[in-house]
């Protein structure tokens, strides 16, 4: 009998993570995919976001009504329920600004509502993951770098969110880069973060907003500045892997920040 030597075919997953994203945003899936080992698979579901147009175009500052509408029933509930019909290990909400608008209590109510649609699959979101990661790293003084399409009021709501969670927010604001996803470069973002760190001396920097190009600068900046650098998609992926019971996979990821060497229970990568 001839033995078939099969090529990889995508069925050998060690973990499957579902992610809910705005309909015209490729950023979260792109960044999660590049961080994922080859045996971790991502499965996306899209929800219409009224502040984005075809091709990913947005206004220079996004209005708040579409941000709130993104997490109102029924569309996000349907997206989560459809994802949860698949054999997934965790589901992640790839959207930051809704948590800013809702606040911590409103976000908890959102998660409680969505839990009715997940079939018991664990669910996380960017700000929840960020709080967990910051606590694991022992960070207290936090600088928040928001996307340029967040206005000052939205940025202030984000500062309120993290202050309520017990952090000292030493800086928050939209970064001074072009308000266009396609024009933000790792080099320009790095310069902005260096300036913020030099001026405010935080324990950690959080680059918020899942649509901003950010994961590529984490490792170099941590080495240079000796400050923890977290980004929306990095913390989301890290937390989702741990909720999926794939913490050993998360601790094997290198090049995307010291956070991946830590576990929510405080464990650290050996060596």
C-alpha cells in the first residue's frame, strides 16, 4: 500500500481564534496573522462601522455615534453568534473606541450580553486585554497613544477608562500623524512614542486603536527605551490565546514584546 505524504492543509490547528472587526478594516486581522505561529488560525467576522467607507476610508476624526452603534444589538450579537457556531477556542473583539465610549461598566454589560451568544467560548476585547496585560507587567504609570482619527474627547474617555481601572494616566492623546491608515509608518510612530516616553516617563505605553499599524515597532522600542510597549492587537491576541488555553503557544511568541513572555497568572517564560 502506498503511503500518502500529505502537505499541511490547515486542519492541524493548535488553537483557533475568532475576531470581530469593522467591515472595512484589515488592520486587526493583518497584525494578528503576522504574530500567529503557523499552527494558530484566525477566523474573522465583520460588522458594519458607519465611520468607514469602502476601501477603508475614514473622516479625519471619527464621530462617536457610529462608535457606539458598532456594539449595539443586533449586528455584533449576530456576528459573535455566527463565529461561535464554529469550533473556536476564543473570540476577540478587534475594536477599541467602543469601550472608551461605554466605559468599564458599559463594557462589562456588553460582554455579559454577548456571552449569551458564545456557546461558552471565552470572549475578550482590547481594553479588557490591556488592563490584564498592564497588571501582569506591574505597570502603573500609563501613556496612551491613540490613533489620529480619535478626537480629544474620545481620547479623554479612554483616559477615564484606565484611570477607573486604577492606572495613573500620565499622557493621552491622538498621535500627531496623518489621519489615514495607509500613511502611518512604523518609523513615524516610533518617533512619536520616543517623544512621549522622554517627556512623561511612563511604565508602559499603550498604542490604542486596532486599526493603527503598530505591532512592528514593539520589540525595537522596548529594547531601546526599556519601557513596556503594548498595542491593541498585541494585547488582544495575547489575552485570547491564554483564554483559549493556549498559554504555552503565547509564551513561545518572540519579537512582539515582553508581554508574550508573561501569563495572566504572573508566570514568566523560563530562560
